[in-house]
């Protein structure tokens, strides 16, 4: 709800808690890839998003790791 209410700083710890609860490795990896997009676009932290994307996303989904134009 915080994310959709434009309160990303309040949403972030809840996303992290939810990811920590997931015991299915494949689903956790997919969800962490989605979380990385949130980190990049809503928290504006491309460095952290890139690290998450490199560890959890396919190369085509590593937008935060792209070189600036």
C-alpha cells in the first residue's frame, strides 16, 4: 500500500521483509528482480538496484546496470 501511495521509503522495509519470508528459491529470485526495479525507479538507487539485478535477473532485465548515455 505504501508503494502505491507514493511512500517508497515506507514500502521498502516491508518489501524486504516479504522477500525474506519466501522459502522458494526460484520465486524469491524472481521477486527480488522485481524488487530491484522498485529500488531503481522509486528509491532512485541505481547502484543498489544493479547489484540486486546482477544477482537475480536475466541480463536483459538489468536496466540499472546499463551505462548512462
